[in-house]
């Protein structure tokens, strides 16, 4: 059996495991490594932050999926509470004709392994996993806490529930009177929507102030739509959200960090974005009373462990933004047997769960072909998704379907919440 190691147990990693085990033409020995013991619908994480009772519908334990995917004669192991710490690529020992054994650095036969750290009752255990094929599916992370479990910590489902309950207590704290959200892309807007919803439904007698700071002049600027911007701005005005466009929070602000403790008042300095022309300086140049600050800028690929080995040699190439370089077959640059799928690669597409699942399926199909002695032929060309949706709390949203339909308001909110709430969990169970 060929050995496949999958690093990451999110949508991409699980889809890859599912595709491999769903066929019986070739058998694989598959090991999946994940720091959590669960997978959650990231699509619903912001709703869980303000409504912890929504935790159960958006989660599934990896142990359940391991049993589901253990089929058709494949060997499968999910190692949870574990994270990769290093990749290793070493030449194998070659026995020459004269009986001497040496390491041939040019040999095609190399020992390729992943070193992982596994947390257990006795502390941290180090394990080394050999592989014939490696799939990098470690995803991405945000500066904003709570949106995703901390990638630097081992998190189980109990800890994740406590984490979300902690946020709930912080947001309801009497010390919380001014929440600042930095970044007017999809993440920042959906967070503001949930906070405004919370103000209306649960803190109507004592609402906290909400300020949104965005470095561009259009909200959700990737859509480049004035009509969408105007709709969102109308929502902000109706919910008394102060919006500051064309400005950034200065990096030398006293609280340019991830502090969300409502008992600590934060000071932020706000400057015009120097990359924009003709930006009128905001009347607000400094915020002195922020009780909670959320940084909702661009996501960052979770690639800290994959770019160098223990001798500081670059093994996996990344671009200037830190995303792993891949070809259209999703193979890492310079490697036929190493694939990168989902948020962490530089494929030119939206970083969405649907795109990650498609990429993982194609990578798995290419692994099957390579293992059968054929060439990889399944390509992912990274088309931009023309359909997307964005929620603004539980009662408002907008959704676009290609170029011919736009839904607004309560209908869009109903469809997004009720359609997507359990969609990911059911998809993984049935794949």
C-alpha cells in the first residue's frame, strides 16, 4: 500500500481522505493529522460567538468521520491533538558495487517524512511519519480571536465550547461599551452584523457602540459593487454603526494587538490610507475608549512549519504573501508527490469551503493516478466564484447568484441561515 499523509482535518483534508477511501481500485494507507478532535462549520463561527447554543449543529467529531471513511479495504488513522512540526527530505543509503554504503544526495530514492507532536496524558510525544504522497491542508488563520481555534494550541471540543462561552461573557460584560472592528471585508461585515443583532435582541436597553474601520472606500470591496456597498451602508446607519472609510489603524497605536478584554480600555490612532487618492481625513483621528478590538483583515496561510526543514533548507516554496506555490494539478512547486489544497495555496480563487473541497477531490484523484503509474491529469484552474452570500446578523443578508440574481434582506438571511447551518456537517457525513 502507498502511504498518504494528510496534514489538516478541515474541509480540504477530510474531502481528500473521503475521495481516496471511496474507491477500491487502489488501496492506500492513510494518516490524517489534526490538532482538534472535531471539525466545525467556519461559515457559522461568528453566529456561535454571540449565540453559544448554536454550537452543536455546526460541529462533528472526527472520530465519527474516521469510522465513516474507514472502508473499501483502506487503512485509515486519524491522529488528533497533534500538529506537524517539520518536513524532512533525506537521501537514502545506497549500496555501491564495491560494498560501500553512502548517502546519494542525487538519488531519486529519498526518505520523506513528517515530524509531528502529539499531545497525550504524559505530555508531548514526537512521531515521524513516512509518506509516498503528502497533502498539505492546514488552512488559514485570522488575527481576530475566536473566529477559528488558535492554531498554536491543541483544542478539543470541550475547550472550544468554553472558548466561545468566554467570548459570550466578554461581549455581555458591563465593561463592554465600545467594540471596534478593523476591516470591512466579508469577515468584518459579518461580525458587525452579528454584533448589531446582539445589540438589538439581547442588549436593547444597554447597547454597546460599534465602530467599523475600513481601509478602502467600498465595503466588501472585492465585489467592486456600489449597490452592495450602499445596501451595507444603509444597514450600518439603521443599526447606529459608525463607519470610517479610507483609513487604517496605525501600527504604532498603543493597543495594536489582539486584546479583547473589555476591562482594558484601548487607544487606537486612525490615519488616512496613503494608497488612496483624495481621501478626506476623518473627523475621528483617535479612539480612546475601545473595550474590544477585532482585527478582520486578510487571512494568513497556516504555513509556518512547512517552508524549512531542521537544517533550514527551503523545502516548500511560497509566494510573497506566504501562500504555497502550486501548479494547476495542485502539486507543490518542485514536487510531484506533494499537494497543497484549500486556503494555504496560491491558486487564484476565493478562499471558500466549496473551493477547498473541489481542490482536495482533484488532488486525491491525481494521487490515485500517480500511484497507478499514470500522469496527473485533474486540473484546478482557480476560477473565481461568481455566487456568494454575506449575512448581516440573523435577519438581514444579501446573496448573488452568478450575474443574474441578487437577493436582499430577510429572504436572503433565511436562506443563508437555514440552508448553510448544517450543510457542511451533513456533507462530510455523507461524502
